[in-house]
């Protein structure tokens, strides 16, 4: 008999009832160190007092009006995003998937608006994850994403990961944009690198294309900059944001330059819930924290401490761990053991990590963890590795 909850997730046999900072409390009262932060979403940890305060205050005032009317909190959050990014304008959504839909529509509408409606193709890279909508799975293109969901939405061309020559060769008279995550998340924390991002920006400029960056997972301070592309000194034309922007509350955004958004006039796109007063109150509080003096400097400091410790784990447990890669507090720990075994061993040691492609576990902890919490995570991962080594020795 099917579950009342559609069984589309392979859920762990864990349920949590309370959280505080980087810690979660299970139904049985056990404490778990959350190094996944809701897949990089709880950027300020669980139950951050400032987020709780603004949410409670707004909940007592007004939840929803729809976008038929002005929403002051939405205008406030949009202004903060414009102030701190390349963007001139913002469309608010409830999720990263919706933000990606807006970005795809915006890119195609731009060329239609300019009298070039044939320019609809978007070049993407293998290993990408751009959400689970029809456009999102078509953009990602992997068999895991598209099998059984045909016909697949046309207009997306996949090229090998970080293959700039292949991307250039894919450009034709129908190309509208190049779309990529500066650091692939689900794909295994695979960075494109500063040189590649610069080359792709130049490629778009040379061929009159729009550059769309998906910073849903790698944005909002995750890498030590507000957005990952800042490390390369470039700017996109359109960018998608979600996850960390709401600190755990459903919220996303598609931000763009005035030029890229020029086709998006009244009636071309919309959302009933997107940018509602509740979500945007939280989003403004998150932006205030992440852009406050010293916050991103602390992220980089913590990231260095975590990276050094993880490199030590690789050296100490070469039969379990293989490499460390990533940027800031968006880190992959390459595994020689099957990732499910590592994740399950983590449950035994009360530490939560996130699986990803390329046989890695992702570490996406709250950005405001303490050094002591990082040390605790490293100690628990050391115990995970030791347990897996003992299992191997017992099996031998």
C-alpha cells in the first residue's frame, strides 16, 4: 500500500523535532550535528533568534496579500539584493526551481523582445542540477533526471562539464544563453574555477549571449563571498538565488540587469505566493546578517579551519577518504567507500552529511558555526572513518 506521503524520497529513519544553531534534536531526544543545514538552506542554523523574531512579528501582522498589491517587505528585500549584487531588478519566488523557470523565460523573452524569437537554445553542462520542473530537468539533461518524463522540453544543449571548447562549438544562430552553477552542488561540489567563469563571460559577450548563473546552492555567503562568481571578478546577466536566502523559510529570487529583464513587462510572469510578506521579512533579516561587517570574513576563517581538518582526515584515513574540494563552507569529501555507507555511519555517530554525485559527501554547514562546532564535526567524521575501517577489517 502506498504511503500517504508520496514515496519519492529515500528517507533516513530519522525525525527531528527541534533545532538550535547547528544541532538537531530527534524525537527520541538524541542530538545530531547538522553539517548539511537542510541541503545548505539553514544558512544561519536552526531557530536563529533574529529570524524567529521577525517571523513572529510579521505573522502577527500580515501573512499574504498576493502580488496584486505593493508588498513593502518585498520591495525592501529587492532593494537589498540590488544594492549588494550586479542586478537592477528582482523577481521573487518560493523556491530555486521557480527562480530557474523565471530565468529561462527571461532569457528567451529577451531575444523575442529584441526581434530574434528563434534564439531559444540554452547551453548547459553535464552534471548540473537546475531543479525538477520540466525546464529544470531538460536543462540538467541527465538520465536520472529525465527518464520516464518525456517528451523533454526542447531548447537545451548539454556539453561536458567545464569543456569550454565544446561550449563554444555549441553556439549557433539559435543560441540565447549559457547556464551553469559556478560550483556544481548535486554534481559533487565541482567548481568551474575563476578562469573558466571569465572565459564563459567573454564567450557570451563575443557572441551576444546572456550568461545565467545558478547560485541557488553556492550563493548567499556559502563560499565566503556573497555570491560565488565574485571570486572570478565577473558578473552574469541573470542569476538565480534560493536556499540560504530564506534561512530555512521557502524563498527564492531571479535577479537580472535591466537589459536582460527588458522583455519582462506586466503580465509576462507571476506568482501567487512569491515575495509574500512572511518570506521577505525573513529574507531581509538573512541579508542583514550575511552582509553585516565581518560575517563573510568569519565564513572564510571557518572554512580554512574546516578544510585543514578535512585534509587531515584524508591523510589519516586513506582507505575511506580520498580528497577535499570546494570553496568556503561548500565542501566535498571524496569517498573510497560507498557514499551511503559513509552517510549511514554518520547517523551512528550523530553527524548529518549530504550525499552527492561523484561519490562524495557534501558538507554545507551553517555559515555561523563556531570553531568548536567545526572541531566537533571533524571528531565525529574521524569516528565515522574509524568505524568503516573496523567494518572492513572484520569483513576481511
